[in-house]
């Protein structure tokens, strides 16, 4: 399977666009085309590779890919100019100067920070672990109160300035959206029911971890909030969600009260939002918080690594439920730190505390 | 005759509903024409889009659930209900 964040037609167009003043984009696009060729080659079955060795360049030694695979980010930020047409116009490329537009520059910096967490802490090369370029579009729609991952890019609205300000104002939200891409290329959790709530939770977990990593906050210092600072002053609330205390992020006359449960006793059965994926994510979110606090120190180091091992370790099916995921995290903690380790015990206790069974 | 639109999901997971009582609108015939001209019996596309809004559109015994990304010809109705409709349950 060929997985590319940039449609091939766009790469072709950019690669041919030197004359229009897009040298950097053209270079980046040609680089991506070459990378895609390399990926295609790597995807060819081993026996065919053997057959082709005489025709193509020699297959690199196993370690040879490592340097190339942990490249820096290749970011391109676009503006939709307040339309809903994607991708929009390029406004900032890798190594380009700051634009002065907060939405553009926050998206650029936020994608860089998230890329850095995955690269420096988990040795992951971008979203797909093969140095996929990072694409973001800002100024999507008019007064658009949302941000999303569309399978190829992160998209951010400006907010309506009544309830929400611009979505790029929160680094945890940028990390959340990029992590949807990581999940798509790793565990591939379906966006529905418990698998969907897990998909959401994984995005929240690495969303808060990006903020903690950048700020250097330990488990005791962190806010554990998703989307702090996104509400206008008119809203009574701190953030969209809290991993520390799901259900307490806001309590507002207009929006109502944060409806997230923190344990299975509050599990919400609903047909809305693909089965309440943004509600029931509170339960695995809280389990991560409990495990991280029990382990102590910096959450991205041990607890984050266990969760990262879980989504990339191959133990999860796309339709995994909470119990499948919990069982996989305990297995990942045992593999990383040992079957009798305090880390494994902390993860096990966290799932028990939120009412999710771990299978033996 | 009532038409309702419930928007759920989105990054924030906030749910909002708007309802239009078509008979109380100044142009009820235009509303009836718009609503009855839509393919209520068709199958909704199945792709899921992380953090995009999900729209549940109801009229009479019909219900259509669509991602914001797949609204297509339903967008006119959704926009009009959001514009003209009454927010339900004291929501914004």
C-alpha cells in the first residue's frame, strides 16, 4: 500500500513550479517524489527485490535507513482564505520566515513541536514513520469553531470569537490533530464506538504530552488540559477536556457542563458523534493520567512510551475495544519495563481504577 | 411539519440542535420543495473523518446522518435550518 499525505498530482504540479517563485515547495515536492519512489521500492516483496537487485541501486544496509528516516519536519502551511476549499494557498514553507499571522505561525511551530516529540522521544519519523511532509491549512471556513484531520492534512478554523478563538492558539489541539495521522498510520483504530473513543484518547494523550514536553512540565506541574485558552472570556471554562478530571473542563450557561465520564460507570451510549467518541474518550484519558502520575516524573518518558508502544506494537486491531487496548498497554509496559516492574503495576492499577478489565 | 438538524462531534464534541417549524415560515412552500427534493432513502457515505462535525437531519419519519465532509446537496438545507431554526434546549 502506498501512503502519501500529498496527492501525487500536487507533487507533480509543485515539482514543476520553479518558474512561479515556489522554489522551496518545488524542491520539497521533488524530494517527496524521490522519497515515494524509495517507499515504493521498500514495499516491493522481498523476493522481487532480490530479483531486481541487479537492475536497481543496491539495497541499503539495515542501519543505513536510520539517519534518513529521522529527518527534520517538512512543513507547508496553507490558507483557505476563509473558504472551505482545500488545500488553499501556500503561505509558509519549511525554513520560511515567520509570517506575522498568528494562525500561520502557530500552526508551523505546533507541527514542529509535535514532530519533535515523536522524533526525539519515540524515534518516529513524522506521521507515517517515513518522513511524511506535514501539511496544515489555517483560516478554514468563516467563524469556523473546529479543527480536524482530513486524512492528509490538519485543518484549523478561526473560531467565531464568541465561544472560540482561533484553533491554533492551543498546542495540545495541534498535537491532537497530528496524532490522528499517527494513529491512522499505526493502530488504524476505527473512528466509531470504543475504537473511536480510543482513537480520540490517543490524540488527547499525545496532545497533552506535546505541551508538557515543550514546557518541560512533570506530571505534577502539568494542567492535563486539552484546548486551554481556546474559549473566549465570555465562556466559563478552562479548556475542552481534562485528563486529570474528565467532566470538569467547563461549566457554562450556554455550552452546559463538560459531559465527559472518567470511569466506565459513566459510559455514554449514544448514536451522536459516531457513538460518543469525544465523550467516552474521557475514560481511557483518565487511565493514562492515573498511570502517568503513579509512575511519576515526565509523562512523555515512560507512560507516553508505553502508550506509543501500544499503538505501534501490532497488538491492536482496528476495532479494538477498551479492554483490548488496556490489555495491550499492560503487555507493552511488561515488555518495556518487566513483568514485575512498578510501571506495569501502575498501568494495571490505572485501568482497574476506571473500571476496565485487563485480560490475563 | 418540522425539520431538525443536530450537529455533534467536532474537536470539542459539543452537540447542538436547531429546529424549524416549516408551517410557521414565511415561505413554507419553498421549504417543502427543498426538503422533499432530497434523497432521504439514499445510503449515507460511510467514511469517518476525525473531529469533523456529524449532522443528523430529521424530517417526518426520515433521518439522514452525514459527515460535514459529505453534506453535498444537503448543505443548503442544513445551512437554512441553522440560520432560521430555533436552538433547542437553551443551547447557543
